[in-house]
C-alpha cells in the first residue's frame, strides 16, 4: 500500500479522459458517459461562487421590509422589461447593499412561486476579492455551465450540446474565455427553439464584478456579454461599483439598445430602510443581552438611532457592522454604543466614508495592545490575495492550482494562517476575538476561510491615509511566496519525528491515507522546492528554515508519491544550485546535509514488502534521476527491469536513510541497499557511451547472452564499455543473491582480453602490470598514447592501449584496425626526419 498517489495530468485512451487533480484526487472520466462529463465540468467550477454556497454563509440578504422599491423594480425587469433590456446593471458605492439585493434576486428566481410558475435563475456567480477561488474570471464559464447541467430543464435542452463540446475538447476549460462562452454557452443555447425559452430559466446573475482582481478581466467579461446578447436568449443581471473601467465598458454604443441601469445609494428609501433595520436589531439585542433587559424598551432612543442613520449615509454595511460590534460578549453594548457616538469625524477628513472609517477605527482599538503585532500580521495576510505559484505537475506541465488546499482546506483557514505565521494552534481565534464584527472566524480550523466580512474593511486597513496606525501593507508576491516556503519547511520539519518513528517496528504502518498531518506534509514536500526556486533573494528567516530541512525525509515522501516522482526528484539539483548561491548568508548546514545525502545513502524496505530485485531497480532509478547527466539516454533502471523481468511498483514503500543506517538494529530484518555518487556516475558514463548502440533491445540481449552484437566490431571503446557494464550487472546480481549472467573476457571473435578492458578510462580499475617483454612495445607506443590524449580521441587511445597489451588471441580485425591507424603516422614521421625541406 502506498503512502500516496501522486499522478497528475491528463490522458485520453479510447474515450476515457484521465484527470489527475493535485495531490490525491485521481479521477478517470469516460467521456462517453454524460455523468462523467458533468463531473469534469464540476471540477473546474467554483462552488463558492454559487448563490447558495456554504462558504459564503451567513449569506447577505435584504432585511425584511427593506429594499422593497429596488427589489420590485428588479423583479419587473426580469419578468417584463428584459425582453428589450437584456442586461441590467445595478451600481452603487461600497456597502450600500448590492450583494444583498443580488442574493435576494437569486433566491427568489431560483424557486417556483405563485407569481413565478417557472424559475428564471439559470446561473449565478458572486465574485469576491477575499476568496481565491472566485476572485478571477478563470472558473466563471465552468461555474455557469455547471448550474445549467444541475437544472433539469436546462440539462434536457442544453446538455447534449455541452457534452459534445467537452468530448470534442476535454481541455476546453484551458482555452480562451471567449471560446468557452462560444462552445459551451452560445452554441448550445442557439440550438434550442426560441419558443422553448419561454419556459426555460434564462437569468444569469453576476455580483461584485469589481471584485474580480484582474481589472482587464472585468472589461473582458462585459465585452463578452455585449457581443453575445444579439444572438443569445440569456439575460444578465450585473451588480458592481461604478468603477471607471466598468462604467466605460457599459457606456459602449453596443449597449445602447439593450442596457438598463439601477443606481443604489443614499436615498429616502435607504434612510428609511436603515432606520427600520436599527429599530428591529436593537429590539432583538435588548431581548437577548442580560445587561439591556432592565432598560426601557425604547432604548437606545430615537435621537441616537437618527444619529446612527445619519452616519450610515445610505451604507447598510455601517449599520450591520455597528450591530455586530454591539453584540460582542466581552463588553457591554451600552458602553460600546456610547464610544461610537462620542467619537466625531474630523472636519478635515477627505475620506468618502468618514463615519465608516471612524467605526472601523473604534473596532480595531478594542484589540489589546500586547496582541497588536500579531493581529496586524493576520490582517496583513487577510488583505493579501493568494498568489498561485505555478509548479510542474507529474507530466512536466505547468499548473497554477493547489488542489489540496482547494479541496481540503484553504489558504485563509485559521489552521493555514497559523502555519503561515508560525502561531500556536487556536491563536488566530483568540487574536481576532474582538474583531468578529468585521472578520468571520469559522470554528473549523481547516475548513472555511477566515474572512473579512466586507471589502470596505480591506480597503480601510490598506489605505494609510484612512487607517493611520492601523494600516497594514499587503505583501508583495515574492514576500508572500517566501512566507509560504517557510511555512512548508516548518510543516516538513515538524513531521520528521513521525518519519523516524516509522523505524521503531517492522510492523509499523504509515499514517492513515487521508490524515491531515500526512496530507499537509506531503503537500509541503511536493511544493516547497518549486516555490523556493521562484525566489531570487530569500529572506534570512527562510535560509534559517532551510537548515532544518531533512533530505532523507524529502526523498522518502517523494519516492512514495506515485507515478511521477521523477519530476520532483529531478528538481533536486536545481534546488541545490539555488541554495549554493546564498551560502554566505547562512545555509551552510543545509548544504552540508545535501552534500552528505548526495555522496551516498541507504534505501530500505520493510520485511516481506518487496524483493531485492525490485529494490535494486529502485536503486537504479534513484541513480538515474539524481545523478544522470543526460536523462535522455538509456535509463539504468529500465535496463535492469528488463534484465530482471520485474517492474518498479507504483505503490512503492521505501525509506531513504543515512548511509550508516545499515548498522541500525532496528533495520535488522529490512531489505537494504546502498546508493553512492561514485557508482552512479560510473554507470552514467557507461550508459552515455552506449547510447547510440543499434538498439536497446540488442544491448539488453548482449548483456544477457554475453555477446557484442549491439556495437560495431571495430568500435573497441564501446565493446570495452559493454563488457564493463555487463560486469557491473553481474556484480549487482551477486549482491542481491541472483544467479549472475555469464561474463567471460572478450573472446578472439570480439575484442580482446579482460586485462585490456581494465585499462580503459571508462572503467574505474587499476591498470594490470606489464611484462618486461612488453617494454619495447611500450616504448614504441608511448608517442601514440600522447598523441591520442592530445587530440582527445578515445578510439585512438584504445588502440594504443591494445598495442601495449599484446595477446596471441587477438582477432585479425584488431590487427587491421591498428594498421589503419598506425601506418599513416609512421609514414608521416619518416617523412619528417628524412625530408626536412618539405616541412621547412
């Protein structure tokens, strides 16, 4: 049983589409099955962007008996005006309640009612700059199509066309958004009879377009909608702030005939609605809070409510935040209300949200000074968008999705924040306890995001002119990646004790497959190398963290990571070069560990879990991926697998340990072999010289049969290297207790004696002694050897060596070979000494 499955990428075989997402989610889709196509669409959709997403809970909505006029106008547009005004843009400043209106409209038109016999909502998408899964345009089309397929009437009408489009291009969600819209939305919709659309949902609700963090994408989506409208039966309800680029995009002349607008802001209606809200919420607070029960039912009084309404200035977010702040359990509501009302806005302030800013300052001031630094670190992280550092997947393709975090947690969950900032478990909840009116902290440490309730608070703390001492600066991308790398290294280091304890008993098994500790550690190991390589100037803290890095733990986890482990191991060398460039700054301990590891280590497998033949192939695999200078040539482990007739197990269980671990009594019954740099480089040299043999199959057959058919008869270097490689295979066979292949010295019909082979530069053996009778020959060939070395001709050197070691069994081919090379040189020397005039 493996520690993990690490396959990642896409393959198609006979209509089956293999999607391997992230670190453990491996799904094979048979695209002939519509349900599997639906699963593929769902994989690319952003579940948090749906109107009924649990991640957005508590969902914003209009308070009862408020926003009646605006909601009535929106409903009239959906039911009547949309025939001409195909796009309706709700716009207004921050905090006026646009998302609540969009939530109300989505919920109302997603269900049947007496006034709505047929639901009209086809899809919704709620952008948020505080949620990495829905802060960009990337998942928009997939999320819309996912909802089409979830709706039974739309699935019946559009499903087959969508399925055909996905089957035709399983990577369609990696194509341009324009192509996705064309193939997955426009073409399926236009194939439906226009009369059928009278009974089909056709409303697409898009909220918070201004919170799509890539501003050009905001205009791009509006442009796509504008171009689609003339031939598309869908209608679009869009809400956003009136940002300049969004406003200009909607002012395009192409929108003139089919765009409706609805401004939302300070008005008599908003003033009335906020007053209603305050009255009802103060009444609820008085009923539930012990301190307020003895007070008069009119508390806090009309005058104070009017002052709060005035300060709200049409911003519902002000009213909502005030009431959340007053509901805190650690202070008296009456005292907090008094503090809010006693603080006045300075006349000189230029902020358009002066009263809201004042409220935010009051809330932040309640945090204990002693915790201010840590709280600011958390706020800084919450204000920083999560960057997707692209990494290589198992097939060498670049992916920017960290699927483990997306599926099993979040980069802004309390557990992840504690890991990133090196805080104690539970400390995030404690530090943010007095900020619950502006920050939501879920109880699940690795579930939902810790979330800033409203974008206006993010804007406040990010603007030094508005927040002053409470300003937090967003992290730059490289600083953020440095922070991630440090956190991942701490996670890896923290798991070292579990790795070592694995040796305590031969019966020990790895942690549970889906345990959070195991998943966190594995995720960290797979990603830390790539993230570090993105940093040209790592922080001193990161370099210190590297000194805790355990290369044996890293190698063990990667080797147990499934099919594509080589992609990670081959980046190992890049990682070493990267660390060497910062050696003077404190990474010497790390480099010492790495050098020791690369010089040699043990590989071990638990008793009865594998054979020595399998483990020898694993050793050869490590020798190849860690030391081979030319990964394209013949692979050592593939050669051994063919010779042994075994295959390296995908579900491999193997430990990488220091070279001296063979002496450990805990490993007495384990299967162990040693990997050394010296042996690996020797193998790499031999295989590199044999890379251009007639075929790998012939080479393997030669090793097995003790022949030389795969190399040219006159190529003495390759013949010697083939002989040396065979000797190495035989040596490995003896080491693991396998009957060795025959390995006789080169015969008369081939290349010469064993002694001759031992003198070749590619074999690390001492030269054989030379007889006194051979002295004359040695003297006669010394000049030839010097000449061969000077021109770097390995073949010439081999001939010179062969002449220096005569053998009565030498085949006629060798004699001819020597003659071909030696005679021209002898003639040249004779001419040189006898006719000097020719040479000046």
